[in-house]
């Protein structure tokens, strides 16, 4: 199972899961850890098979066979949220292992992971640069994909990518986090749903 932050201290024997496909995973003893340990703390481990490694708390476990089965040791999950007949994914903490204190902490961990892995960050950046359905394109006309399934999947993918990058917007009216907002003459910025509702 995942190790609790409070139990990470020099002298403790832990299982380290190598984030690079687990190729160098193994047992080791913590020889250096700042106090108190934070989610982004770097822990130095003297491996039993030789050498030292620097690891993050989420890479450490109490055992090599007790990794949380619910989240595969990540500490977070994608949950499907249904609203107004549409399904979308949100990042939330894994309640089985409770590695993170809450959903926001889990989301921040995902963002940190993306920032620490350039290829992943580049992928997220490319996705966030896609045009959201209804968002004005280069020609000034709203983007209009053909398939409803494509629209729903693409819109959610773009929103999640922009949330990870911190470029998502917040609607001044409904306060929801959205992929983009529309500027109004009075200076407010509102989401497409609120804009459409105001036109009715």
C-alpha cells in the first residue's frame, strides 16, 4: 500500500516503484528526507541492490505487492460525471488509498507530474491548442464538428487539458470552469451556455 507522508523518515525500509516502467524498482532504506515531508519532497533512498535514488513520496510503498488496485498506485482516478445528459471526466483522489488529502490535491499532483515530464506536457499543450466546439476559429466563425460524439469527447479533452495547463477560464455568471469564455459589452466574461441562455 502507499506510504503515509508522516511515516517517511530516515531509516525506514520502503519499496520504491521506478516511474520509468518499473525497470529499477526495489527495496531500499531512506537515508535522507526533509521534515515535514511534502508531496513534492525529494526522498533519498539507499537501494538494497546497490546505488542511491531520489524519489517522490508517491513512488514509495510499504510493500511490493500491496499497491492500490483501484488507482494502480497513482493516488488519483478519472471519474465520469453526468450532467444534462452528457458525460465528462474529472480527476479526483483515490478514496481507496487516500494518498492525497482531497480532489484538489490529486489534481495538483497530476499537474506536477505533467510539468515534470516534457513529452506529456507537450501532448497536453497540443491538445489544449485544439479548437473547442463553438469557439471562434481563424475565420471568425464558430467551430462546428460534424459528429455529436466527437464534439462531446473533443470538448471534454480540451477542457481537461486547459485545466492541467492552468489556461481554462471561469464564467463570471455561473462560476463554472470552462474551456473558453465570451467577452460581453459590460466587461463580463461568460461561458457559451450562459451566453446562449441570455439570448433566449
